[in-house]
C-alpha cells in the first residue's frame, strides 16, 4: 500500500502545513534539522500524532530542494520585514536594545 505525501502535508495560502492541522511544516523541519527526534517533535506538538510527524519529515526528505528553497525565501522575507521595521522606527528598537542591556 502506498500513501501519498499529500496525506501528511498540504499547501495553502502559499505555505506548507501538516495536513489537517495548523502546524507549519517549517516548525517540524527546523526541529528535525536541530536534531530532535520524531518522538520529541510529536511531544512538542500535541495536536499531531507520531505518524503525522514522520509523514511530514518524509515529505521534507522527498522534496528537500523545494522545501529548502521555500524556507530560504521565508527567512529572506523575514529579514526584509525586520529591516523595514527597524528603518521605520529606529528609536523604538534603540529603546528595546537599551532595555535588553539593562536586564543582563
């Protein structure tokens, strides 16, 4: 019996999600790349069962080039938005940095 990857991962609104959930594939992949086991990932996301976690990891491994490109694009978008936010309100980010220094 062959089960398609679509049973575990869906694409909607321009992003990848664990099928039938609100858990992003990004979350699973980053945990996997950080060396977490499927069991520990499943414990971190109680809405997922172990089969869904393994299915998401299998999807990633079968589509690694595409998913890695998607993740790189997401990081680049985040960095662009972060830079724009810093540019739009530098005083706020200076206050935030100052507050962080005083905490330590």
